[in-house]
């Protein structure tokens, strides 16, 4: 089944499937794609939800154009003819407002509200606030941080001479997961082809990976690493350090990181 077709069973990856990332690492969603995931069959009705969301944005003294960007495109309608189709590029905040103004009788709307609510939370929350989050909310929060952390790490790795990013990232995974590559981890988790392993981790496992990511970036900068081999070796070493810390903190926690 196509990812944009209606799904009988929804999960949080539904919204990840249709997410786009621009050249600056900024996430966005197309309204036409979100419409289908949120189970609105007619654009006319969904556009009414968008308009209510824009009104809510305006009432919050937030610039609508910053979050609802026109993205009209030409589409074929048969016999080679084309017509303009209205669309928007939406920020996470815009998606959140749409979910808040959607049809609450739809089960997927409730899921969207939870997903985009945590996505639009401030990047820095207090320890007390974090402890009050549900596991799903913690996972959303940590996943967002790891995504941004990986983007920043990639920029630093590129400056350090890395060209083979699969090799670079696998070096870190091998250190943390006792020799396992990203593909090995995906197979162990029983994931489908091209499913992102980070989208299938709990909050604690994501936090461990975020620590690996941030510490590797820091080390690459501090040591002024300037070759791909040194960058991969650094990433692998940091992964092993994080793994060792997890094992020392509690053997049960280490089991999710492959054979201990």
C-alpha cells in the first residue's frame, strides 16, 4: 500500500513517512500529503481546516507566512493539459495547528495532535518537565534532537574530510552496538527495507545515540580531525565509550545494544 493511501492502522511513523527536509536541514510537510494521511478525501474540506489553523496562528501573533508557505504546482489533468494545484509547505507548528483544528472524530487526528505537540515543544525543557512526559512523548522529543544532532554532526564530519557517510555512521554504530552496522541493527529489530532504525528506538536508546552524536562532533572539532579515517576512528571510539558507560550503569540497559 502506498504510504499516502489511507491506512487502517496508524502509528507515529505515518507522519515521518511524508516529512521532507530541505537543503538547510529544515523539516516540512506538504499539505496535500498531510490531507491524505489525516483521512480527508476532499481538498475543499481540508482547506477549511487549514484556514482555521491560519486564523489560530494569527490570533497567537505569529506570522502566518512563516509557517504556511505557498507551494502551488502544475499537475496534468489528461490529454497533456495542466492546471495549477494549490498546496502549502507546512512547518511542524502549522501541522500542529491543523491537527488541533481537525475532525476529532478521526482517530488519526488524535495521534497527529500528540505527535506535532511534542515536536513543537521548546528544544530545552526542564528535567521535571521531561519526567512528566509519556514514553511516546519522550521518544518524539529525543528523536527530534537526534535528527538535528545528526545533521550538525554531518556538517562537522564533512569539514573533517568525510565523504563516505555510511561508513562514518556505521563506525559509530559498531562502537555502540558491539560491532553491529545500521543494517545489522535493522535486521535484529525486524525492520522493513529502508526503515530508519532511529525511528524504532525507545527514549533511552535514542538518548544514548544522541550522546554518541554530540560527543563525536565535539571530539572532531576539538581534535581538529582532518581525514575520513581519523573521523571514523573517532566515531567508533566514542561509540565504545558510550557503550561502556551504559554497561557500567546497568547490564539490563546494555542488552538492547546487541551482545554484551
